[in-house]
C-alpha cells in the first residue's frame, strides 16, 4: 500500500469605518495575530500529521489501502473545495465569528476522529475536519488585512507565511513523535486528540479577542454568496482534487483523467459565468478587482510553483527515507526539522535584510531551491544516509522555499484593500492547497513510476528514483526563477 502525504462584483462596496479601522485597544493586534496563527498552524498540521500514522491506522482499524488513502485525502478534498466558500462566509457574517465557528467544528471533528472505532467513521470525521479548516483558515488572512496596516501588516503577513509552510514539515515531525510515543497505548489517536485541548483554549481566548466589534452592530458588506458561482467552483475544484489525491493509489484509471478533463470544463464555465455576472453589475464570487490587482496573476503562478515543489519534495523524501532507508516514523519526521526551522527563521526575518536585496529575493529563492533539492538527490544517490552535505542541502531547501514563498505572498496581499480581503484570502489559500496537491500527484507519479521501472524498492533503487524526482523539482523551481526575473524587467 502506498499512501500519499498531503501533505482556497461589480463596483466594490465602500468599506465602513467599522470594517477598515484599526482594532480597539481591548483587542490587541499582537494577541489577535498569535491566536489566529496558532489556529492556522494547528489546522495545517492535520494536513500532514496523519501520513506517518497511516500504517498504525491500517493495522488498528483493519482498514484497506483505499480506506487509509481516503483518511488522508478526505481532509484535503473538503478543505480545498470549501476554502473560497469559507472566505465569503466570513465576509458576509463577520470574520471573527466565522473563524470561531470553523475552529469549533474542527475541534469537535478532531475529537470524533480520535475516538473513531472504524475506518468509515474516521473517513467521515476527516471530511468534517477538513470542512472546519476551510471555514476557519481563510479568516486568518482577512483578519490580518482588516486589523493591520502599513508596516505592521507586512510583518503580520511575514509571520503568516512562515507558519503556512512550516506547518507542512512540522506535521511530519509531530506525527512521528506522537505515533512513536504511543501515549497510554493509544497508538495513532493522539495525532487527532492533541487538537482538542488546544482548540478549546483558542475558542475561549478567541471569544474575548475576536467577537468584540464583530457582532451584529458591525456593518457587513452587502454582497451575496453567489450560489451558482459556488456550485461551479466547488465542482471544478472537486473534479480536480479527487483524482489528484486518489489517482496514484488507483494507478491512474480512466475515471481520473475524465475527472481532470471535466474539471477544466467546469472551471471554464465558472470563469464565463463570473465574467457575465460582473458585466451585469452582480456580485461574483471573486471580485474582478482582486484578479486585476497588480502582480496578482504572477503571484498565483509563483505560489502554485513553490507549493508544488514543497509538496513533491515532502512526498518523495518521505517515501524514500521510510521505504528505501527504513527509517522509523519518528526519525522520518525529524528528517524535515532542518528545513522547517530554517524556513521559519528566514520567513520571519527576510524583511530586515538590506533594501537593495528585496526585489531579487523571489527569483533568488527559486534558484536556491533548485540547487538545494538537486543537492538532496545527489547526497542520497548512493543509497546511504548522505552525511553532512545532506543537512546543508536540507537547510538550503528551507532558505529557498521561504524566499520564494514569503515575499510573494506578502507583496500580493500587502496592498489589497480591506473590502477585498476575503476574496484575496480565499483565492490564495486555495491556490496554496492546490499547488501542494498538484506537486504530490505529479512528482509522486514520477517517483513511484521510476521506482517501479528500476525493480525492487531497496535503498539504491529508491535513491535513483529520488534523484530523478529531485532533478524534476529543480527544473520546476527554475521555471519559478524565470517568472520572477520577468517580473523584475517590467
């Protein structure tokens, strides 16, 4: 069984003072930022934390390979499909209120997952858990946009960027620790139950920090939910996501290719409908001003590229160290620690670097990523553990991904008006998730097909497959570097 790591109108309304002003002193921005980023980190962990627990889940629940795959994929499916819907709900009913509702649903679903007695129950609760994340996570960017301005907003977005990608590697690490610890003989269950006390604390704090000023008295934008647009986009994302997360396990059957084709058609229909609605003066799901915002198109492309590299790197390396080198869940998880730590440090500090470097950071990040992932493949190509050069390469991956991702996201959002925060948040959150899934599917297929063509999945042949995958990842990062250089010349 192979499991896949997993590792979202017309004239814009004029924002009222209640929406765009800075928060009151009884709602401190730093405390608010810490609260929502903690919730963001917890939700992101659950995209990846289950990967290292998959063998234990299969054994304990007598689950088939397809069942375990759905446990992993179910979260990603509902999460991806509902992200933009979650963003619009926050815009309509209040970002703080909707964030807490999503957090409550996520926490309750985590408890249900941890207590599940069968594979079917666990799959259903994972779908609900992903829905809770989709409601909760888009509000994070929107709350940052609405509560921070100028330099403070730039710093907050830098912290958001660091949390977003560190969560992927940290999920693998924490998953390995929890499964290996086997707390009180509970095996895999703590990977879900750990969310419950954290979620309850965040709910209590959030009721004090997020609800004041977010109640019925606070004016809300009048845009509707655009239900036809939601249906079309949901169908397009579902048709795209399901084959990505299940196709490799099923050896890419005909239905997966038909689904991807249907996704392209559904997305075309969505774009046509939204354009027509905007021309009629209606309220499209994503405001045209967001899509026309300077640099947004390039930002979407770069985020897709860097998240695809990130997802493919985590996927291939996880399979190699566990399948080829025989690492335990704990050791496999700790493999990603250098990348995660360096990513976090760079993501939080890049804005303090010399001003003359700033415009070159994104293309430089892609170049460093290309060199570093190639270095990981070369360090491991002999089928051994790589030695000191490998850890230098791991750190290089962290530096490169941070520089490619954090400045891109921060600059794309730094000047988005508060009234468009929900649309931009949902769009970029969805792009981030789809980039991860695309990377897992594309580079996962490359790694596993190469491994199969080489014969047995022993350390040497696994290293050969990894090397091919790392070079492909390096090529993708090089494309990202070119896109950055093109933007600089404009």
